[in-house]
């Protein structure tokens, strides 16, 4: 009484399947790894660019004096990312930045004399004075912050210390 071997239709893997397993799957893994490294490199460059722009637009200085109550002195009005800015004189340049404290618009003014900033929090008025530069930032849900310093020079941001440095 011998035992008979039964064939249920199973077969060994073919030469093609063997090559695909030995070469194709590692190549697919390498492609996925390459895409992951490429994406990570680009993301890191993007984040570095965001930090660089935030650093260029972040200005330290003395706070702007509050304007006295009275009628608006603003002759030039503009809206930037949902915030309305008004100034009496000078030029302005704005950017939308993202930093550690949050994100929002920052505008730099050459010599606004009087500034008005209207946000969801209300209307804020500042009086830096004639010929005085100013930077206003509206970051996150906070009230606007106005300082009497800028890196703005008619279309170019100065790199380095606020109010001095090389133009790029």
C-alpha cells in the first residue's frame, strides 16, 4: 500500500516572478525612498525660506505713540490679508509672514506720520510722527504691534540691523 502523491495544481514560481521579486521590489523600495528624501529636502528648503522672510520682516524698536482721538488723518488706504491700513504720508510695503508666534501681515512704512490699522479686534491709531519710519505687524489674534523702525527702502528690504545695512 503505497501512498500516492496528489497534485492540487500547485507549481513553483516562474522565472519572471522570481526576477520581479529579486529586482522589482527593491527598485520600488528605492524609488519610494528617493521620493521621500526629495520631498524632505524640498520641505526643509521651504521652511528655511519662511524663517528667512519672517526674520527680514521682524523689526525691533520703540513702540509707536498712540494717536490722539479725532478725525482720521489717513490719505492713503490699503487692505492686505483682511487688515486695513491707513497712512497720511510716505510709502508702504507689506508681506505675509509665518513665525513662532503665528502668522499674519506685516507692513513697513517710510514716514507715515499717522497710522490707522483696522482688524477684527477694532481700530488702532498710532502717531509715529512726520519723517519717522514704522512697522506694523498683525500676528495671530493679537492686537496690532507698531514699532518706530523699519528695514523698508522703497521696494527693497534692508538686510541686517533695523534701519541700517546693505540693500539687496
